[in-house]
């Protein structure tokens, strides 16, 4: 429900994968503060990171959202 996290998911949905710096830049917060948001998304299984040398890239992991969408579609009839 956090606006920063929703924004990260939206950007990753549009751009396949982005670096942590690219994701953090529009939010106007410290990288340390941004990493807390990123960890929440990782712990939820929504985002995964890969490291290439000093560059850390993030990508969307759609499976948990697909599961949630299926659950919500079953509940729509109520």
C-alpha cells in the first residue's frame, strides 16, 4: 500500500529491469532509505535482484501478483 513501493512495481512492470539507482532516483530519499522499501518487496517475492560487478539490477517477479489476481477474481462474485 506504500506509494514508493507501488511506484517501484509500476516502473519495473514497464521497464523489464532497472538498476537500484535508477529505481531510487525519482523518490528523493537516501539510498539506505530506499533499500528498506526494496527489501519489503523482495521479502514479499515481488522483486528480485541480480548483481553484475558493482551494478545491482532489479526485476519484477510476477508470480505472486498473478496468484493475488486469481484470488481476487474468485472473490469478485461476492
